DNA sequence: GTCTATAAACAGATAGAC
DNA sequence: GTCTATCTGTTTATAGAC
C-alpha cells in the first residue's frame, strides 16, 4: 500500500493541517469552510467529500493530534508500566521534561496542537472524549506511575494525580499563554536560548514538586 | 450619583453578564448578538445602543473582568510593595493560595472569568492588551515581589518571573481543564471537599517551588 | 431607552458537470 | 476526485416607530 503524495490523500491531509491551525487560532465555530478550503488549496466541496462535513473534519483533527502527540510522548513514558527504582523514575521524568517540554514550548507543531486541545477541553463534547481516551488519560496514567514511584506514593492516589496535573498544566500554560509570557519576560520570541531556560525551569519545578510530595518528607 | 437597579444600567450589566458567560463558554465569534440579547432579556438593538456593537461589548467584558479580579486578588497582593521578611512573604502567599485559589477552583464567577481570559490570551488583540495592563501585568509583578522575597532572589529576575507563571498557570489549568480533572480524579464535581483538597495541593506545590528556588539551596 | 423590521453579507450543505 | 452554482438559513448592523 503506497501512499501517493498527491491526489486524494494529499487533499485530505492538507485540509486537516489547515483545519488544525485555524481551529486552534480562532476556534471551530469561527472558521468557515470556505476559508478552510482556501487555506488547503482545495475546494469547498472536498470537505463534504472527505469528511462528510465540518464536524467530521473536526474529529479527524482530534485523531491526528492524538496520534502525533502519543508518538511524541511515547519515548518518555513507554517504560512507565514496568517496575523501576525511584531514582530511575526521577531520571525518566527529567529526560521527558527535557525532550517533551522543549517540544511543547518551542515547536510550531505543539503550538497548533495545544491550542486545538485546550479549545476542545474548554468546550466538552465528543471530541474531548476522544482525546481523553486516545491521549490524555493514558499519558496521565503513565506519568502517575512515574511520579508515584519517584515519591514513594501509590501511582493512583489523589495527591499523585493532582501533582501530575500540576506538572502538565504548567507546560500547557507556558505554551498557551506564550504572548503574555514573552511580554513579561521581555523576550522577542521563544528561540533556542529561551527554550533552554524554560526547560531548566520545568526541571527545577519538577524537582521541587517531587521533594514536596516525597512520602518520607510529609 | 445613585445607580438604578433597573433601566439602562441594568440592561447594560445584564448584557455584560450574559456576554461573559457565553463568550467564555463558546468563544466570542461563536456567540450571536441574538443569543446575547435573549440571555440578557434585552433586545438586539440594545447592544448597538449601549456598546456600539459586538466588539464594544467584548471590551466592556474585559473591563469588568479586570475590575472584579483585581478586587479579588487585592487582599493577597496589596502588601506586596512594602518591604517584608521572607517568612512574611511565604505566609502572605499561602494565605493568598487559600483565599484566591479556592475562589478560582470553586466559584462559578471565576469559572466564567477564566474561560473568557484564556480565550482572549489565545487570540492576542486589543482585548488582551487591556487585560495585561489592567490586571495580569500588575498582579504578576506583585507576586514576583512576594516570591522573590520568599526565596531570597531579586523580584525581577527571569527565574522568579517564570516560577510565578508556573504558580498562576497551574491554578488556571485546574480551572480550565476541570472536566478532565473531574474525570481523572473520579469526582462528580468540585464541591467544598474537593476545593479543600485542591487548595492543599496548591499549598504543597507552593512550598515545593519556594524550596526549589530558595537562593541558598541552588 | 426600548423594540422591530429589514438589509446586505455570510454560513454549511449539496446537486451535478467534468 | 475535483470544482462550481445554488439553496436555505443565519449573521451583524441599522433605520425608524414608539
């Protein structure tokens, strides 16, 4: 099965790329099918043909995001199901922050995905159900295993679950609120130097959180 | 100057209340003026009369949010300009987390404001400029003073600025992503018990962050 | 100030030519 | 598969009655 770089599949992918960007930037309802087709260099009818309509394109975007982010996060969390030592758990999380955190704050791809996801999360519906089951739930669960091991707590305690949300939430915030962050930090953009700095902040925060939740410390 | 509870001012306020809720829930572009007027028990023409049009109502919403949140945050940060001891700074921040954090995660008002703000932040324009100058910038600056004092660092260092964003970001995240949090935590809602728990999480995170950034520790 | 009628532009969906 | 023309409903803005 060879995928052609042009033709139907190319049009389909161009529509998803255009939709992810525009839905993320301005929200699903604010984007017209005409603008989507124009951005994708396709025609209006192609949306109905490939996805059945605008809602179908929205769901296809969610599937694309889930697949791509799952792949991005996999190296950092795939070892999360096997038993490991607390020190190894800490090392895995730091490596994950280094890799995934940098991706989140500096890549254009993550910018688009984060905006799409947060807009769906704010407007619960079938799309967010899909994202939770295919992406958010499993990633969070595996991170809980790592954080629970690192702190000597049960992976599925309420404290660990909430702490992992704190970790994920701050990363998402630095991505979503980047215009505000740039302004306050006096940065023109998030280039390599700024990404390095933010990754170091994430690591410091991670260390602080692990220390604060470590079982024998509380 | 006595404000009438009915008449022009009441209509104006009803429109702002309805707009804040609907803009936050579905986004500015997704809400029609007809629905706004209906929710506010007003007529469509009143939006043009009181605000000049839909964009004017949007700006009025931002002003209302900035004023209300500024008032909510004031008790926690108003002492932030006077010199205080590190221990006093820590105590002020913990008290602020207790008060403001509980307001953020459990009040309906904060839910509406947070959704409105995050949508504007994601779509930079004149509204977010207004919010930054009237609310975000000053609150962040004062929190930097507290956090800088608590950690023995300069209030305007990059590390302190970023750490304060981490603190604010996690609170905003728990509010914005509440549907996801409820699902993962197995909560039916954020009632008093859940709010207590989340506040305790915020406090633990604050302690962890302060410890991680304390000057003599790094 | 409040409310209604209407205008001009826009939306998504679809039938059908190629 | 691609593209266009068109249908039906909805959008914001506005003019004017009360």
